C-alpha cells in the first residue's frame, strides 16, 4: 500500500529520518540512535540515519554533522531521501502546519506532541489517511511506556470501558512531596520540583491540568475510537490543594492524585475529566509516586490492567520515538503499511454537572456557633447526604470576634449539579471566610 | 513473504482458525470471538471464523456447530481453509509434536502454552523460521497484559538489563492471604485459594515455582535474545514459607513475594532465578496483591517500567489470544509477514552459588544457652556479616530439656556459596531442631 509516486527502492533497509526541532528530546533521540544503532541493525536488519534537522540556531553544537542542520523547514519536509519525519517542536503552531505539510509531501510522521494531537488530531489523522501516510505517537503519552501500542494492538480484542491515569510527572511529584511531608505547602513542593528538574520554569500547563488533559484526549480518542475531544474535557489543576486537604484525605483513608478519567456510561455517554481525586488507599494508582506516571485501563475481556513508568525525560521519550521509528521503518521496508479505521466509536460527552460520585468538601469558616448547622441545612436542602465529617480550628486572626476554622465533609454519591448549587448558596453565608473547595472521590477501578 | 505454495486469495479478509484443544481457555476464546466479532470487523475489516476444533470428547456441548469438532488432530492441521492454528492443549506432549506438524503444514501458530515454549521453544521457533511461519504467544505470560508485544516492539529501542516479575496468580494469592492474616498458615491459604478457584486441584506446578519459571524462560528468551534457558533457571517454591517468616519480613520492613528474576551482569553473565524474595516496602511489586501479576522491566532508555494485570482466567487469556489472532490476520491479509532475527544475544547463566544479595535466615533452634554464639561464630567463619537479628521462643515441646525457639538473621550482601557453606555447617549443630531456611532479599529495581 505504499505510494508508488516515488522511485526509491526500499530493499536497502536503510531508513532516513528528518527531524523538525532539536531540543532536549531531539538531543536524546540523536544520542540514543547513536548508542543503539548496531543493536537495532542486529535485531531488525535496518540502518537508521538522520538526514536533515530543523533547528532555530544552526551554530549550537548538537553532536551531528553541521551539514544536517537547517533553519528552513522545507529542506526537511521536501528532502527526497527521507521517509519519516519526527516532529519535536511541541505546541500547536507551527507544529500543526508542518505536520500537515509533511504528510502532504508523502512523509510519515512520528510525534511526541500531545498538544497538537489533542487539539488538531482529527485534521492530522484525516490528512494522513488522504495521503496514505501513518502518524505514530507512542511518545506523546507516558514517554517510553508502550501504552499507545498496547491499546492499539494488545487490547484490540477489548471494549475499553474506562481509563484512569496519572499522566503528568510534575503534578504527581508535587503531590507526593506534599503527602510525604506535612510541612510542605504546594508552593514549597513546586519550588522543590523546579529545583529537581521535575517542573519547568513556567509550570502552568502542568499544574493547571492542561498537559494531563492533552494526554487524556489522545488516549480516549484511541481507546474509544472517537475524534479528539480535548475541548470537552473538564479540567481542574492542583494549585488549590492544601496540606489541610492532604491530611484530611489521609484521615478519611484516601490519597490525593491528579487523575485523568475517561469512562463509558450507558447510551454512549462518555465522562472525561481531569481533576484532583481522592483515591482509596488500595486503589492501584496510589502506589504511583514522585515523577512516575501510570495508566489503569478496564477492558471487558482483560479486566483491570495497569502500565507504569517514567512519563518524561529526553531518553525515555526517545525510547518511544525510536520504537515508533523502528516499527514504521520495518513496515516501510517490507511494504506493510495499512490504513486503519480511525473513528468507529460514538460519543456524547457527559457535562461535568452530571458527574455522580462522592465528594470531599472543605468549608473555610469562622467558628461562630451554629455554623455547622447552617452548612448541613443547605446541603440537606439539595439532598446531599453526609457520610463523614470533621471540623477544626486553623491558625489565623480572629474575624468578627471568632477564630478561623474549617469544616470537612465527605458526601455520599451525589449528582454534581446539586453539590454545585449547595456550595454556591453556602458561599454566601456570612460565616464563610473563603469559598468552599471540593475534591471528587474515585472509589471504582 | 507469505508462501505461494497455496492458491487461496487473502483479499476476502476472512480468516479461518483451527483450535487444538478446547478446555476453559478455548471456551473463553469461542465466547469472546462471538461477543466481539462485529466490533473487530468494524475496527479491522477482518472476519474471524473458527473452522475446526480438536477435542477429546466430541459429545460435550461447546456452543459451536458439532460439525466443527474432531478427535483427529490431522483434520485441524491439514484443513486447507485455515491459516492459523491456536494451540490450547497445554503441557509438553502432544502439544510440541502438533505445533511442529502445524508449522510444517504451513500454518501459523498462536499459543498460550508457556511450558512447551520454555522447554521446546528453540525447536519450535527454528521450525517456524524454516517454514516461514509465525509463532505468537502473548497469552503465555500474564494472560491479557500485552507484555510480549511490549518487549518485542515497544521496548525495541532498549537493551533490557533486568526483569522482575510476579508471574503466578496462585502463589501471589496465597502469599497475600498469609500476609493479610497472621493466623493463616500456608496450608490454610492454599485451601482458600482452591476454594476461591485461584489454585488448581493439583497446584504443584504453581506452588513449586515451575509455572513461574516457564514464564521467566519465555520472557528472558525474548528480552535477552537467547534461546529458552528453562533448564538453567534456579527454582524454589513457596511451600516452606511460614507465618514466622511473613511476620519477620514485616518487622524488618519487607514483604515476601514469589519473584522471577532475570538480570544481566557484566561479561554476558545472566542471573535467572525463581524463589521467594523479600522486597522492601517501596518496591513497586509489593503493591501487586491477590491473583494479580506484574512485570517490572529495566531498559537502558526507558528506565523502570511495570505492567500489571490479572495473570489468568479464560476470558483474559482469550483477550491475549484474540489480539494475536487479529494482528496475525491483519498481517496475513495484507501480506505483511516478516521473519525476525530470533537469537541475537549472548548468554552465560550464573550458577546460583554466585548470586550476591542480602539474606534472611531463619534458624529453628532449641533455646540452649550459647546457641546464638554458635550460629554467629560459624557465619563469621564464612565471612557472612549480620546487619539485623532477632530471636524468639516458639510454641512447642521441650527438647533435651530446652524450649524450642527461632533465631532470625539478616545478612549483608554475601556470595551465596558462603551462605550455603555456613548453613550446611550450622545444620549439624545439636542445638538445631530443623534445618535453617533462607530467603533472598531483592532491594534493587
């Protein structure tokens, strides 16, 4: 099925690759390719060579012959020698434009760019199909952990009913450090993550949950056979998690993690949400610590299955890119390219208001007599039942003559709409010193 | 590369399958194929049909037309309609013979049979290559967890340096129950496992570690590119583990698991061993409970990576078989078959005496004054250093006028040869009421 527009013979089993972008991951790929070249030739018979690299600064040393570098993307895209282009620019533009151009020029694409797949995935996949070219993206989720390949092939006999993932190393590192040391605030843990290289100088995409949502869009598209639904994903970050919440979680038997959730419900409804979740201690994702990622999948045949590993780092990401390069190269050299039926699933994204779980709610109050009664009365009015509660004074200045405190509540399963309505009304109570904060509880896996 | 010996066209994308054997897993496969037939057709364009089934008892109802059943293997193997034969007989013979015959008859093989792969893997793989046929075996290790595919493709860019696995559900279930309830003996836990369906009526292969070793042979052959080395694997089962050991493990900060270990050492030495191991509490495998399996792999690019899921069960095993069937069918229907370079690695199997780890040793003694001194003197003579120790009286009758007791020791890293020599000498002390029992400690991952 390979195109016959070109005359080049594939028998040589030498595959040449172009790189769009050459930052940390690109550097890792060049390094790994050098290190494993003999090993790969020995196992697969394929010789891999990098033939052209798009860079911003041509003078920076990169351990490759200077003649390979160019600042003109067209020299990479229209290079007649290459079959595969690895896109490592990150972000939406010019990545999207150059990927589309490469596909139209007859190149296969390998990318680690979850953002462009999450937002422009459908356009990219359709362009690939029109041009009979492949898009591989193992490196876009959980770096070297072969999660994409496993869903695509290993679980092909399964209808996947749910995905729960810890998909971002930065936030998991921060939450682990906060859980391990009760004197560590979110700000402290973020600072530590930056110092240890587990958070970027601008960590917004990570701590606000956007990066996790990008990856959830990629995974759910693949698992449910639907176009990427990034825009429909409900997203909350971890910036409002306090030591109070971490401690309360522990007291109630939970651990707080930033979890990406994609769940199939009856009538083709799909839940898609990224937010801090309280997980019961026996939940398999609670053992995922520090910068590690994990994806827990439920398939109707395989049952519960989990993939675990480091989710970032130049060499582990390069491991995924290289596995894609080798697989694609093998297929090219043996004329094995096959187009897939991309979108076979139905989708109706459940609005977040219809989520139905248990909730932990922290109510920052002033400790005026009757405050608990006021809160519980309003919860009762909206049919929110309470299964556990706790209240404490917290350090701080008196307000209206009363000490500051917090009331913590665990609710029974409730439609989120009712929680939201109740919290909106409780927010207006004069005994509140700040707005209530809520964390969803995920008991099922 | 498909053979041109036969005239049948593959364009129809209907793939017919023969089954050798139809017990629980075969039943699961028939059921799963029925349930997912439309789903698979929708996603891959392939129609899968079972065309002939070898059974022992033709009269037993199996939810398939009676005309498909036969007691003559040749009717399955030489059926001109089928491309793929799924071997579900288990055990060594006649499985080996029928697999070889099928390959020679031009059929591809899919199998869940770890025993035959562990013992006759090299013969089977070479016969497959001679006949330009494929052998797929995703179901042979960890059932539905796509571990074979992940090593084969997802981690192809990696030199794998170690594998640590909990590969047997029965033994993990027993050890979990013993760890959860300190009144539960090995015999109690085994009985419970049988009652819950997690142990077979004759559990010997499981509790003696043989099944785990079969799977380790399959994994290590694939990961290290060497012929199966089942005969060189050092194997100990879990039958001698007592509540005393479980409690001591906990006191010293460990959990006992039956772990399969394959590790590359310098100079092409490979460690291959299956035995109860004490794992530090933070070791990722300690979170693997009950009947679940997991494989922890270290690759030079990807770092630490773990796969987790149920290791047995008819439907989860069928999930793996079906993923193999689909992949092989796709390749057949698009003429994508490619022979691999099977054995590219070097191997020198390290004798168990050269293992170098820390050890936990239980010394069953009679509580005669000076007993600890006698034991430690002999350990010292063999240069075995002690990092932790404990001693207790245990319930039982007096012997030689003294109460029975136990001495527990944790050693520093020591060559196993020295431990063995010391224990042999200590065994002869008149203060010993039984032979010493030793568990290796695995700190690294």
